[in-house]
């Protein structure tokens, strides 16, 4: 597309990377890849249509039923009334004030998922939480749908915060390339998922590193239900979903029974193997966890398991575990067991050996960077001491006052009367959306800041039109990236949109907390203040960062913060001297058996890793739901963002479901057919794609399609979360169990 003289081009950043943007006459007209990205994603291609889409929230709007009678019913089906900003803000402020004075701040839930922008100041999660804390606090959430289960279990095993482990300790791709001989990937390493990263990923490197691994002759083993869960050239072991722990136990049994376990490492660097071994060898339950035991569970031949275990012991072996494995019932177990397996190999702390988590889940994992932090808009201290596991919001709304267990503590769900959501779309990432829709009717009021009429906005009572990152200025920076961006305001706000900071400043002012929230500063002044603080932190580490005026002029800069070498290897100092560099566990060692967890008394997460069959998996599938559903991340967007424009493309919706040709033949389904994916929880329409790259008995329907309107008997776009189970991973982690789902497929004539 030729540019005319009036077109202005700037570089900006996003969660899916940097890209060039052409702007003409106040509109985004085109995008192009960032010149320094070796494998740019195509996600920004749809940006011009999405930013200017008809589904943008144009005005402050209040649901008619709530405005007239304060009725809680009708969310998702009612019409909205446009109001002037001042009137809508007055109504919202009075309602928030009523709830906090009548029911207390423990009746307010502050929802956000933090993916609203790669900018550091206009970070929706920080904005909404700072506002709520400035007026007395709110019920918060622990963890994320992506890693909530891992965030609960891994500190018990390694004694370190899980996200800190990802960001600051794991081997980088160069170390893996230089040292690893066998790469064993439970759940694969998918470059599609690595398109995105919190705060942005500028150089998409994952696919390129696998090309180098192949050229080197590294053996890469993809243990996953789909061949495409790892790059081409990897060996594929098509495992049954939910059975990875059984496979890991069988690998461990080979090590122990054939004298391949590194007992010297276990004695020096771990605790509890002597309490785990009787279970592994069958002395406790009469069932040795042999490859022959595992074969019918996981679907991998026993001899293949033996050969893989021997190779892992004979070579420098690096085990990776995808985030998807802990988004399932008993998701704690494969994460814990992978650490035990790596410890038995004795390679933890060696470059290119041991275990790592989340490679390929986001683009930043695998980049070894100096720990340069900063540019965080303070959320203040939350006066309300009430937190729920993030994936338990449905239970909280359904069962106020009901007790629940989480990670060793027993608490009760609060009675939420007001939800304020900014950033994120729970009707994308939550499970069993039909049940969530019913639970969503409980609060007195739901307020949402949102650029588009998403399913969440449609189910709100008050909707404030929020700007996209392209309608305001900011600084783009991620702790997982070595680029720094000035993100200029590219276009004026669409419609009557305002940024979150302006919205919350006005609400806080109406509630007597304006100066507390703003600190007396405008948005531009905050950006300059945060940037100056960031420069000072960088200077203390002898890292040169340009002043703000220079960054604005240059648009972006690459920071000299790449870090490689043995000090970046996970737990290298601990391996060298466990007494001098102990872990943060009670024992100071890797905990194969945890007295802490054992003391919780949870039958769904005992004191050492075990194989626990999921409630729904192929091992118990029946005629009503004989297929296992996996719901991977989409390849054409981040979560559900930009979906409005993607859905407009001819033939793009419903979403494609991948099914094995033999499973399709048994149901009379041909490639391209419209199909109904269904179980007792709901149904979704999809378009069949036949592939022998998926294990028989498994179907894959990606997330991201916007949830349809209530009252229909089938989701028309293909949202898998009308099918998934809304139960916690266990009483310990209480994470999302989306991948523990059985369904069936049938041809669909479109009449449903």
C-alpha cells in the first residue's frame, strides 16, 4: 500500500511485539513488522480494522434495567442507554460509595488481567487496583489463569516465587543450545504461543533456536497430544492428555530400577526421596510405577519409555514443562514430578541440564536478561485482607460465605456486591461460561472499563469507553525484553473514549480521594516521573538509559542487558554449595517430600507427587463424551483481543476444531464441515479440520472466540469455555482445570 504525503509512520509496542504503524487523517491505516524482529508475528495486520471497529464502545453507557430499577437480572440481554460522562461518573461514584458504606470494601471485587497494554503507566490492573485501594480496598485475587496452580505448588518445591524463577533463574536459549543434548518437552514448546509476552517481546526467537538445535543434532522430544505443539523435526510422543505424571513416574522407575539415579545429588541437594521411593517402587500400594504400568495410562509404549529414560540419564538432558499441564485437574502433580525426575537425573544446576518451565508459553522465557526493573505505577497497599484464587471467581459469586481450602489455609468466600473490571475479559479465560453467566447475576452492580463491546461489557451495568494503547502515550518495557519504547499517541481517542487514569481520577475526586489517587499529577507527568525513577535504577546497575526527550525522538532503544553464562543456570550456586546458597524451602533443599504440604492433609495433593486420575479423561470416557478436549491459545491474536475484526473475515468463524481423521470418519465428518462440539455443560459450533497430527481421541478447539449471547443453545463462534470444567486443580492450587474436559462431536446443519 503506497503512502501519501499525509501519512505518518511510528513504531509502537504491544504484547505481541513491536511494529510500525501508518496513520493518516486520524486513523490507523496500516502496520508493518519491526525491522529488527527476525520472526515477526502477523497479529498486528488486523489492528486497523479492530481499533476502528463498529463494536467500539462509543459513549458511557448504563444498562436500562439497572438504570431504571437497579435490577440485577438481564445482564447480557438488556439494552444500554448512552449518557454524558459527568452523569455516568456521578452514578457510578454514588453506587461504589453506597456499596462500601453499606457492605464494606470487602464487598468489592477488583477484576483485571493485566493484558490491556504493554505500556507501563496505562496498565489497567495497576490503575483499577490503585483506585480501589485509594477508597478503602477490595477483594483481590492470587495468581493467573495461565500459571495459578504452578504459582501455588512450586514455592513448596524450589522455595522461590514461580514467576521469579521464570524471569531470573532459568537457562536461556544460548545455554540450552551450547550444552543440551536431549531436550524433553512435556506439553511441547510452541512458537505460536511465543508470539506474545507480558509487556511485549520484540525479537521473536523461539522458532529460530529450534532451527539451530536441529542443525546441531540435538534430539528434541515433544510429549504432547499434537505434533504441532513443538516445531517440525522434533520426535513426537502423542501422550494422552492428563497422563504426563504417570509417564514421568515410569521414567523415574527406570532410573531407579536400573541404577541410573544420581543418589549423590539427591543426598546433597534434596530432601524426602526416601519417603517418595516406596510409592515409586510399589511398596506402598503394591503397584510399581513401571513403564508397563504407565503404557495403558499414557498411551506411550513401555519400551519407548525405557529407551527415553536411558537416554536422559546418558546425556545432558533438559526437561521443559508447558504451562498447559498445570491447567488441569491435579495440575500440581506434573510440575512437582518433573522437578523430582530432574533431581533423580542429578543435572539441576548444570548448564543445559535440569528442568525449566514455560518455554514457548510466552516469548520472553528463554531470554536471559539482567534483572532491570522499574516503571511500576504503585497500586498502594490493599487495606482489605481478603484474597481468592483467581480462577475461583465463579464459586465466589455462587457461594458467598462458603468455606474453601487453598494452599494450607481455610477461608470463606466474600459476599461480592460490586465488581469493577478493567483490562481483560473473564468471558474469555474463565471456565464453564454458562455457569459463570448465571453467577454473574449476583452482584448489585458490575462496572467495566472497555474499548469494545465484549461479552464482559455486555454483562455489565455501567460501561465506560476506554482508549486502546494507540490513543494515548506511554512507555513500553518488559522485564523479559531488552528493548525500550516510547509509545506515542497515534490517533485521537475513538468516540468519547478516555484512558483508565482519567476515568479513575474523576471517580476518586467524586469520592473524596482525588489527590490520593493522582498524587497531584497528570498522566504525562506520571510517565515522566516513572521514567526518571527507572533511569535512576538503571544507572545504579551501570546501565545507560537515554533521557525521555531522547527516547521520544528516537522512538526506541535496545538496552545492554543480555546476560548468559553459568550464573544464569537454574540453581547453579545452590548445586555448587547447598549450605552456602540454600533454597527458600523449609529444608533449604529441593523438596521431593514436603512436610508442609503433607500437613495440609489434602487427599488431592499429598506430601509427594503421585498419579491421580482426573475426573474427566480418556481413561474414563464414555459414550456421552468420548473425546478429550484441549483448548490451546489462538495463533491469530492474544487471548480474545482483536477478535471483533478477525470474526468479520469471510469464513473465519466459527473457529476450527482439529480432529483425527479416524475420529471424524466414525462420526461422518469431513474436512470443512460445520460441527457441534458438546457435553453436558454446553455446546459450541466449529468447523472441522482433519489432521493426523493430533492423537486419536483428542480434539483441539482454541480459545479466543467471543462468547455469544445468553439464551442460545450453542455458542455460534466456537468458544471452548462453554465446555470446560469450573473446578480447582486441587485444594492446594485451586487453579484453572480447563484441560480436564470430555466432549463429543457431531455434524451440525446450522439449525441449533
